[in-house]
C-alpha cells in the first residue's frame, strides 16, 4: 500500500477550508507527482563531484537536473489545468451573482417607488403642518433678524403670545442699544470738537507768547546796544576832556588822571551793575512763562493702547520727539 505524503503546513491550512472531496483530489495529485521524487533526491545526494576532472559525476548531475526540470514543468501543467477549471467555474458563479444582484435592485427600485408615492399621500397632514410651521418659523426669523442674530431653535416652538413678548424684548433692547450708540457718538463728536477748539486756542496763545518773547528779545538787544553806545560816548568824552586837561594842566595830570580814572571806573561799574540787574530782572520776569510752558508740555500724554506694531511704535516715538522739540523751543525763549 502506497503511503500518503504529508502536506506542507500552508497547503494543509488551505485544504481544511474546502470539501473532503477537494482535499482528496489535491492529495491524489500531489501523491502522483511526488511518487519517486525521494529516490531522485537520494540519487542526486549520492553524486560526489571530486574535482574539475570528474566528468562522469558532473554529467550525472546535469542529467538529474534536466529530468527534475522536465518533471516540474509537467507538474505545473497539471496544476495550471486544475486552476483554469476553478477559474472558469468562478467566472460563471460571479456572473450569476451579478445577475441576481441586478434583479434584486430592479425589484427594490420598483417597490420603493410605490412605497414613496403611498407615503407622500399618507403624510399629507404631517407635510402640511410641517410646511405651515416652517413658514411661521421663517416669518419669525425675518422679524428676529431685524434686532439680533439668534438660533431658530430658541423661538421656533414658542406660542404666538410668548414669541410676541420675546420679540418685543429684543426690539426694546435693540432700540436702547441704538440710542446709546447715537448718544455716545454725539458725545464723542462734541468732545472732539471741544478738544480741537482748545488745541487751536492753545496754539494761538503759544504763537502770541512766542511773538511777545521775540519782540522782547529784540528790545533787550536794542537796549544793550544803546547802553553800549552811551558808554562808548561817555568814555570818548572823558578821554577828550582828560587830554585837554592834561595839556592845560600838566602839573595836575597825574592826580586828575587818577581821580578821573577812579570816577570813570566807578561809573562804569555802577552802570554795568545796573545793566546786569536790569537784564537779570528781565530774565527773571521771563522764567514764569518758561516754567508755565514746561509744566504744560510735561502734561502732554498719549493714551495707552494694547496694539503693539510698527505704526503704534512710530507714533509713540514721534510724540516723544515733539515734547523734546517743545522743551528746546521754551529753553530758547
């Protein structure tokens, strides 16, 4: 009795999923193909190629290779034929399955069309009520949208009385908000106008103060020039008088010259002190204006803002530069 061959694991796992008849058929084909292969393998194992001159062993190995290849090709034809039979059957089964599926779909379409027609007529009341409810909801949406953006779910199921109260509340809130915004805008415009007028008034006052300061500076320069001219004139007269006295009174030249020099020096020192006192008094009179202007400029502030970008930074820099320029202008008064 021929001993059955043991199927490899991957073959036996697949074989367990088909019928016993198919399992036996596969077993039979493999048994037929593998009969005698053990002897062939033993014969190949027995071939010992000693060296390159062992021509006989090399020839035997070549003959064994050709025989094994021929047996493999013949076995492949058997397996290919079996697979072709199965694939043909599979193609027929696939086509039949598609046929039954298409027939089922045609049936479903036909009966579903009848169901839909019947359902449409059976749901006439529900459909009418739903349409009326949707019309009422759309009307409510249009009314509510005038005053606020609210999800329809919050009011579509309200009674007419509740919705009327709800809508009146929205209207009141909306109108109050509009009125508050209008009042705020009016206040803003009025404040901007007042601020602009105040800035213009301050600008005119600054220009007036600046003109007065420039005028006063010119007057001071003129007074200084006049004082210097008078001093030069007196000094010239004194020198001429002194020279005449020196010529007339050579004997008293030293005493008179000393006396005159002392008088001239004292007079010049007195006048210089008076001039310095006068200039200091004028400068002191200007200090309150400078102080006032400095205090005013120091009071300039720029409101803080959370936005931080290139433009806001540039505005801050220009504002600080303006304050620095104003202080320099005041310093030059």
